[in-house]
C-alpha cells in the first residue's frame, strides 16, 4: 500500500512552484540507519490515470539529503491529481530500498475580487 504524503498541495492553475518533500520520516522506518536517497521519480496523473507529466511537471526531479524537489505547473481549475513520488535509498554493503508515496495536488483558481 502506498503511503499518503501530507499535507496535500493546493495551487492555482497559473502557478509554477517547486515542492520540497522531506523523506526522513519514511526512511526512519527502515531496519538500518544511514540510507540516503540515490534516485527519485515523479509521476503526476489525472483522475482517469492519464499521465500529466508533460503538462504539469517542469524539469527533472532532484534530491538532496532526505529531501525530494520537483516543480509543478499548470493543471485545470477544480481538478485533483495524484502525484506518485518514488525514491531509491542506498547504503553501502546493504540492499537498495525502494519507497513510494502519493501526494494529492488540487488546482483551485481563486476568483478576482
């Protein structure tokens, strides 16, 4: 079962922002300490499961320490999207570990006053 990443992320359709997800709480569940993120993948999909990466993901996801960074853009007002975050963790002398979590992205355009 995929873990839910909280809190959910809400944006307006015009906004483009880099999101930071701290992965330390998930990596603390591993049997051994000292694992570090060595790779990450992001997949954003709409309610039908269609990939929205070309529309909503800007650039290449990166990582540093226990943090994953990626830039989200666009989206349709009133729609929600599932963002699957996958990380590979490594520790010399031990098997790689793979974890993933889902972040809910909601697009809500505020009305002009």
